[in-house]
C-alpha cells in the first residue's frame, strides 16, 4: 500500500488512508481535474512502492486480478481465471485478444516478464519484497502463465497480484534490467488499463485519456479526460478546492483543512475504510547501541516513552487513533501487542530499566529523521512532539532532521538514517500485508525488506528464523482460527523486538462537493483510488 503501499510505500497522509475532496466545478468538455500533494517516484512498477506512484499505476496498468470498486473480492482483470493447479503452482489464463495502447499484444510472456524484472531489478524503491514467496514465473503459452511458489497453498499470493508488484508492462518497451524513466514510459504507451497518459510533466501535471480498448475489472471510465495536478503545499490544494478551481483534491489535507471544509456549504465529509499506518523504523545496523542487546534496550525504551494519545489528539485532532500493533485495529487478527507489553501510557520507570539493565549510558543520542512533504504537512508537529516526549524523560537527546521526499526516498534505503519516519497504505486488506513486507527474511542477493531496517536479514545477527517460520505458517494456513493465533504470536514477537514502532492509524476521509459522484465507491478497503469511479 506500501512505502505503499511502501512500499513503499506505502504511504500515508496527514489525515487518512485516502483523503479526498471533490467538487463539480470542472467543465464537462475538459473532464475532471484532480489535485494532490503526493509525489510520483516512478511510473514503472519496478521502481516504486509508494502511494503517489500507485495512484498513477492504478489508472494505466492492468493486473491479472483486481478489486472492483466497493469490493474486497478478487475479480478477473487481464486474467480470465486464476487458481492453484498444484499446491505450489498458481496458474492464470489470460483473456484472449488483449493489447496495449501502443498496439502491441498483451500475452503471458509480458506477464512473466513483468514479475521477473521486478525481482531481477530489485530497485531499493521497488516492490520486490512482495514477491519473496515467488520461486519462479513462466509463460506456458500465449495465454497461460504459471507461478511456482516457495510454500504450498499460499493463501496470500492471489492478493499479491493486485499490489504494486502486479502491473503488467509491455516487454517490447520496458527494459529487463533497469527502471524505465517516466517520460520514456509515457512515450512508449505500454498501458492497458482504463486510461492512458497523453501528456506528462512529472510531479507538475499529468493528463489521462480513456482507453477505448480496456477490458478489465473496472467499469468503463465515465470521464474521457482526467487531469492530475500536483501541489507543493496542502494549503494551496485546499484553496483551489475551496475556489472550485479543481474538481477533486486527493491527499493530503490537514486535520484543520478537513474541519474547515466540514463547515462549507454544499460539502459533505465522507468516511471510508481505514488501514493507514504511521510508524517509526529503526535501522538495526546504524541505530544507537554497541551490541544487539543494547540496541534492543534502546528500542524498548523508546516504545515505553512515546505518548500516542497526545499525538492523536493534539497533532491530528483525533483523525488518527493510537496504533498498538503494525496490524491496525479492524483488520482480522489484529492485537494490541504494544499496549500489552509497554502500557497504554508512557512508563518512565520501565524505559529507564530497559536501558540500565543493558548497560546503556544515558542520555542516548538519537538521530531522528522525518519527511515534511510526503506524509502530510502535520509531520513536523508530529515529530517535534515525539522529540519532546523522548527528551522529557531525561533518557534521550534527539537530533531531529527533515528531508524532502525526492532525497528521502533515496537515502533511507541506503542506510542514510538510523531512526526514521515511514507510513503504510496496505496493498490488500489482510493482516499479512502489514507483516510480511516488513518481517520476511531477505539477503543482499534477493528481494529485500523495503524499509532496509535489516530486520531478519539472513547471515546477520538480525536474522530471525522463528519469525520466518511463523510467517510461513500464517500464509499457508487455511483455518481462520489457527491462523489468527499465529498472527497474534507474530505481533507479540514484533512488539518484543521492536524493529518498528507503530504510532497511529487513520480512517479514509473524503469531502465531496455536489456535482462529482462516485467518491464513496473509491473509499473501500482495497485502498485503490480509481478515476473510473468518479463522474460529474
């Protein structure tokens, strides 16, 4: 979802998992204008795992399977059918006669190429970590593709096909060994989704035109043309939507923005499925502490010192609620593992004991990095509050720094930050998607953990075979009762080790001005924002 989705991002807003504002100001002849503060890392699926890129990809690429608007039930997209043909073999048959917008045929060879290049390129900003359970992929013939999986009866793999790892690209125009630039992707026209891109100025303006040959999950676009306009600041986005200079504002409006818009005549605030997560990442290699035991004690002390309730109420005006697990409340299998282990409120005595028992000298100096533009404009208040909370204990001194997203997205995967902010929009509505992308094992020669926390990195002191076994068990367990028990064990183990510190979770919010319909349809638990849902 992601810095998306992750991958990653996945990523978050200052208000919700999908904050929208819509109005009916656009002239019908020019279609809809959508505004956003999200930035695109890469249109090429191999080079991005974040919400801004995913918004574009959702419109222009097909997937084998997809979620229809308003549903969490998988439905055929480019595929005619998909199913397990052997315990470790998942087979998809394509619809006949599919083409890309450039006229090239879309075949099983393109599908196999699309998945394999994500693994081979393994871009630090890409979604390769989602494909850790895929052993191989093969085009059997023009319409049949098979995925061989590492574990039998993998219950999550069909949903992986809907994620940032799932867009199908044209093997005749996308290179196998490197990420295609956005301009080259637009020029190549290798899109088969409901829209194509007809004009593009990266992170400034993009024009989408309906694809008349689209044959997939979504309804045919109601609007022939949709323009996506990018904003550097949320206050400008708010101003344009108030003045009806644009039709839809999609991410990121502040809590104050939302409160103001609730009072505007003719505007209704909609609330949809949540699932967004705001969290802190500890780089287990570079964070403070001279030994693994000391590093763990520092993480546990931080977990005992943060006041989530204050962040929720004072910074976000209760548009977010405290997150007590990496699996947010409302997801099947969610627990409150961090509350159970560290308490509902900060515990100075416990924090100090973790440090003293491990022989950690205080105050501990923490280099804490956050991003001011990708996760909403309230991030500065959020992380200033965290700095104050930690320093008020007397156990920490915090050097707080911020970096713009274009640089941030390159530096955190390269061990640039010892402790840092990330956010997550899930790729699909299942607890595993809040766990496997963060906790699955990896090594330097295969798909890695997109956060680069080094947790469960093979051949290092951070490897965790017990966690690996638990993850494999929950992914392959078809019994909901025993799977829920395994998910609970995973969340407890995660809280004990604290490679990540969950802070807040948010609901989906949409504010619609009369004239644009379909806003509620895009606020569903699939966490996909679809231009096809909108009409005026």
